C-alpha cells in the first residue's frame, strides 16, 4: 500500500512542478513515506534524516516531509525532536500535499497535518490521473481496520474501515490499464472487508473482481491483504469462474496456536482457518496459500510454537512472511512482557527454514514443466527477461523477442529457492 501511496503523492506534487530525481543532492524536496508495522520504524526515520543532514551539510536545505503511518503515530513529537523536518503528513491527509507545500513555501511555518479525512482524500485523488503504471499495478480499494488485533497499529494510524466508491475504483483501474497495466493488485488493510452501498445496492470485493474480470486488456487480478473472517462464500466462488483471478491467496494466520490467537484478539481459531482453506480448495484445487507469521508473541510457549510449525506443514504455505514480534506503541500487546530474544531468534530461523524448504520443493516440481509467465521487463545489460507465474514466483528466462505485458509459455530448466529459470523454445506468445 505504501507503494500505491507514494505513486499517488508523486502524481499530486507533479501538478505543482516537481519531478523525480535519482540523485539525492539534486532534490529541492525530500519525502519519506513511512510504514509503522515493523520494529523500530520511528528510529529508521530519524536515521534517514540524519543521513540527509550530512548529505546537505554544505548545500541548500531541501524541504523535508515525513508522510505515512509513522508520521501519524509520532506527529506531535517528530518536529520537536528533529527540527530538520518541515512537514508531517498522515496517510489520510496526503491528498493535500500540493497545497501544503505551497503554503509552506509562502509562510515558512512547520506543518503538522494528520487528520483522518479518508473520504476527501479519495475524492481529490480521483481528479489526478495516475501517471505511473507498471505492468503489475497496485490499486487501493479499502483502508483502515475495525478488527483491533492486539499487536496491530493500523486502526490507530489508518482509522476505521473505509471502502472507496465502486465506480471510482473502476475508473482508476481503467486508467491504469490504459497506461499499460496488465495485472491489478487490489489493496486494503482488510481488502476482503470491502463493502460499498449505493442506491440500495451492495458492492463487495467479489463485485469488483467480477467487473474487472470482464475488462478485455486486463490479464490478471490479485488482492491482498485478507482477513480469514471476511472470506465469504461469494468471494470464494470467484475462484471458480473468474479466470483472471490468480490462484494464490494471501491469508494471514499469524500463529498456529489457538491460545496465542486468542491473546492476539484475532477472532478466529485454527479449525475455522482450515475450514476456509478447505472451501477454497474444493472450488479450485490449484490454489496455493501464503501467510504471515508472528514469532515470539508475548506468552508464546514451546507448545504454541510447535502448533505453528505443524500448521505450516499441513497447509504447505508458499511465499510467506515471518518475523519476530515487535511491540507497536499504543497497542495492547505493547504492555506485555517480551519473550526471550534468543529463543525468538531460534524459532524464527526454524520457521523460515521450513518455509524456504516448502518453496524450494514447490519450485522443484516445476523443473522441465511449462508455466505461463506475465512478462514485466527486460533485465538490464542482459538478453533475458523477468516475469512472474500465476503464483507470483519470479521467473528469469531467455526468449528471442517479447513485449512486457505479454503472457509467454516458459519451459523451466533450473530453479533455486526463490526463482525459476527457463526459456521459450518456440518463441510463442499466448493470446490473452
């Protein structure tokens, strides 16, 4: 979601004459768009500002802006602690950035803008067309969270759940596709909680997927991140009859222990989580599941951790994320006593090794097999191309000629834990 926000921020500042630069010392304005999910996010901001101060020690100071979730969470302290920061803008206020910059240039007064104005944000964004489209493009459809997991800062930095107007999303999707995007990834803190009511008609995530599935030049659809409790039957059924919806579902579980899930306030147990997967597999047995795992949540014991290991083995998760619990200021879990860091580190290594082994075995099954790859780009200084399978597995391959955005048939000749390598023997391109 941060990538989507960053791209839209650029669209906004471009209206007042800003251009991107890859050379830091050329910049008139330095913007740091932040995420507050992981450990020490705040300190990383100050570290980056410290490096910036050194880079511009003998140069004209740039306008320094911190935006995103760290800005929201630390707004009151940020400019006090670091006077080098000129503007602090929360994730629901960045639509004002162009006007805020102009105001600052006139008045030279530090700005703290952290109001929750999610509705007006998207109303403003719809006026500014996306200027940046990748082959695979992100599209935010929902923000905020009402789940209040005890470890998560999102409800406090992004606010309550808000679903964008259905037609507004479709308009933005069509612009992305017109600009060259072939795959759209629908984003939300709880993307499958999307629910928009207009003229007594209810629109859900399934409604969006079915509408996008009918757009001719769009080739692939994905969505993330999902909450297990919002995997409704209408959404699951999309995997049966929406051929552009890719068979990879990111469904965070966080722990394999019911006791820990209760401590986390996840509001589901493992039996329910597995029942959701079973439903999905009955609809389409090709589907693979990825997930998130928090290791060392306060109170996690050996039995809890072993339950997580057993769940990973049972489901066979692919492309999953795992990390040691880190307390987020202001969340209920931040008050709890932390587990032993040595034990947590050992457990994380074990989980990651298991996940890597599963991924390697999945990749190994692809050896000498053919797979459909969406071409994303040509590799710099190489006569090779890069793309991804239906399951998001990276593929580096040889082909006589192709165009980014095409779907090509690749024969896999070698693998490693993360990637597939192959070639297009006949140089044939699938019509899509």
